[in-house]
C-alpha cells in the first residue's frame, strides 16, 4: 500500500489541477490517494473521478486552517463526505477573510517598498477567497524579489517578518466537529512545523484527544527524517493512528514528490486501514 493522503491542487495553493495531481500520484506509484486542499472541497469530484479512472483508491480530504494558542495549525480531514453541509459551511466561514488578509499583506509589503503585491498575487489564484501566502511567494519570486518560495517565506512571510499578517482561523473544536459531522477522521497535520513549547504540545495533543481526535501525520514531506522518528514516538505514546502524505504543491516546490516518502514505521497503526 502506497498511501499519499496530503497534497494540494489549483483549487487551493497547488500548481496542478486535481486530475493532473491524480496522474502524478499514479505515476509516482500511489495506490491510495487523498487530495486535501486548504479550506475547500471544490476539487473532490474531479479528484475522485480521475483517481478511480486510474485504478487508485480514493479518500475525500481537506486541510483546515486552525488557530490554537495564538498560532496556526492545520487539521487534515480524511474520508469526509464532501457534500456535508456542516463541513461546507465551516470551510466557507474559514476561507472568508482570506481576501481582506491578502490586501493587508499587500499593504505590509508596500510599506517595505514592494508595491502592488496583492494585485500580483491575485494573478496566481483562481478564487480571491482562496488567496494564500503561497500565491504571494510565487509572485515575489517571478517579480525578482527572491530566488525561490522558501526564500520568500524566510524573508517576508513567516511570523515576525515584514509581510506577515496575523489571522484568526477556525477553532480546533470546530474543525474537529465539522470533520466528524461529515463522517471523517481528523488528523493533526505536520506537527513538526509548529513552534510550540513541550508544554504547549502536550496541551495541544490532550485537547485534540478530548475533542475526539486520534490521528497524526508522522511521515510527511513537511518533516525531516528525524521528525519521522520524533512523531512516530508521539504516536506510540498517545496511541494515535498514523498518516503519511507528501504535502505536494507543485514540481520544484517542497522536499518530496507524490508517492516517494518512506513507509510508516511497521509498528504504527495506519489511519487508513479501517477504510480498505
Ligand atoms: P496561508 O494559509 O495563506 O497562511 O499559507 C500557508 C501555506 O504557505 C502553507 O499551506 C504552505 O503551502 C505554505 N508555506 C508555509 N510556510 C512555508 C515555508 N516556510 N516555505 C514554503 N511554503 C510555506
Ligand atoms: Mn499550502
Ligand atoms: Mn499544512
Ligand atoms: Mn498541506
């Protein structure tokens, strides 16, 4: 089983259309796939049809932006019903505000001498309500302000940098309950990316469990190999199911392509087993 349960299409901040991501996943050897666009289910029908046409098994997915203890975390929902109204309404409320935040990022960048970045970034996105920092990063690279998108994040868009604009996303309890209402499984995405203290991490995991959560990404394109080991240990300690996903956004962006991650450590419980 080659499961890749985290990636993005042009519906959010990926570079390929859902059917193109499906073809790339299949070419990469993926046999169980989920497209997990940020705060949007608009690509699910195309993704499922393409996946099934190629002979891959498919799980509907989404990645919800959440604010917990003043910082952004992401919760992936797997095997959700993409027609569920509670989930659709929650995602719409979460997206709402991206356009205004985008304008504020544009103003913040203008104040350090980079004019019209919002207008520039809008050319990289299909729907203004889906504008993300990734679209700004691509525009700033193409406009010659940085070498690559990681460089843009490090210099301009990460917390503490001049183009960073704080935003209040969904509450953890709401994201978990929308995913559950839609029949899905909430999964803590790329925990290694969060800048929490050990005390905050244990409070976060405890709260997630209290809310009914029981799964975590261990092997992800957003983790280093050391972090695979670190979060495998967390999965054992808390009894979490484990997930695996590249977090692919586009060719030449990110560390790893679809289907190319190492397998989960053999003793962990794969989150997908119950659905096969
Ligand atoms: P947003 O939801 O608008 O805050 O944008 C978050 C997106 O930016 C993530 O989903 C990633 O695709 C991308 N991202 C965040 N941090 C980095 C980074 N350090 N380097 C490259 N991309 C990043
Ligand atoms: Mn992204
Ligand atoms: Mn994420
Ligand atoms: Mn992602």
